[in-house]
């Protein structure tokens, strides 16, 4: 399984999911997001999925679930349209 990494503070600031991007600033486009293997995530949870600054989500996460993740990060329903 492969994961995208959400930048939690950047997501709160932007009001949209912001993903880590390889060698670039964070991106709202999951097609441009860095892909991290499950093994990498599990070996370094503090970096990739600590809940405070990062959150790992499966690359094939469905839009409805991504909406719920956005709401859980921002606390704002209207951002998740």
C-alpha cells in the first residue's frame, strides 16, 4: 500500500488538504503529491503520521473520506465542499 502525507498546519492555513510534494512546496493536488510506502510510514510514524503535523492517507482514499479528513483537521464543514 502507498500513502500520501498531509501537512496538517498547511491544511489548516489553506482550508484544503495540502500534501507533501517531492522537492517542491506542498500541493493541494494529490496527483503531484509524494508517494510513501507503507513500510516507510511504519518505520517513521513520528515523521509521516504523528497527527500533529502530518497525517498519512492511502493514495486511493475515496473523496468522501478525504472530505471527512479535511473536516477533522480544519474543524470547518464549509471547507470540505
